[in-house]
C-alpha cells in the first residue's frame, strides 16, 4: 500500500495530518497498537520538523507485509552537521516552533528510538530526506 | 480515581467527552512541552497549559485520551472537533499547573517516574 502527503512550510495547523491518516490505516490493518504508536510518533516528529525547518516537502509511506517504510523529503536549508542534529537537546527551532510545544532538540533522537532503521541525508541549501522503517 | 472526581477536585469544566467521565485513571504527566509527551511509553492523563491544535495532535499520536488544561486555557472549536474525532476528554480549570498537580497527587494519582 502506497500513500503520499504534501507538507506545507509553516502549516502548523495541519502538522500531523499525514501521521493521523497513517494511524487510521494501520489500525484498519489491525497492526499491533504498540507498533502503530512507534510509527506515528516517529512520523509526526519528522512531519513537524519538515514544517518547522523547511520550505515544504513530501511524505511517502509504503506498507508491506511486516514492514512500514516512511520517507519525509523536504526542500529546505538542509542540516550542515547531522551528527550534531542527532544529539538530544540540540535545536535551531524558531520561537514560533517552541510556542507550539516543540523545538527542544528531541525530534531526531525520538525518531531513532521509535524506528528499526533511520537514515538521514541532507544537502545544505537543497533539503533533507529522512527515511525510516519499522518492522512488525 | 475517575475523571468525574478530577473535575470536581479542580472545580473544572468539561469541554468535551462527558460520556467518558466515569473512566478510571491511575497516573498523570504534566508538561507544556509536546516533545516530552511524545517520549512517553505509558498513557497517563495529560496536564498542560499548552492549548493549541498540536496539543490534541500530540495526544492522538501518543495515544493519550484525557487532557486537563490549566491556567484558565480554553480549547478552541477546532481543537474540540479534533478531540471528538479521537474520542478524547478535554477538561479545563483555572488553577495553576502547580496547584493542579498538587491536588491530583494528593488525591492519589501516580507520577510516571
């Protein structure tokens, strides 16, 4: 099953719409609730990051027997130092993002904790792609 | 402790979810930082002063069904609509976060850690 969603820069009102839709799909497929939570928390963190830091992007989700693959690809400033961005507490979030309850430098580390495979690639001035896989 | 008892204890109003007020809850977590809420493994009642649509989205992702808004924060119509879609209970009180936590802790709700 293949799903695609568009993420719009600064659109905090709809942040989480893709994750919410994926959650409904996984529940309909009777996926274990613990797995559903891991998937949607990781995807939501990535979605919020794309809205907060980039100029929009695309979420693609592929659900196969036993595996969920999610890719959040944004057009944005990119991440100059991915290792630094992976450190808990490191954040470059604007005050507006913090006002929404995010921007504490916990997004990427929390994605790492919830998925079985995380791959972050980024090019400064071009954008960032976050690939995640969860087995179930 | 039931949600109904919590409403009475906090002199709170129920914004949505009246039908679930007899549900028993055991534990609570207080935070205005949704990033912290997203790290929880358990599903406590959430006590928060952050009152925007992302509070509801975060609870949906983290499988939290019950929210107490403190400091006289009132959820908007779109927040209530999204909460209703997800079968949530939203409660609002005028007390501070500190007083709310103190009252609920004293009444027997457990912290997560």
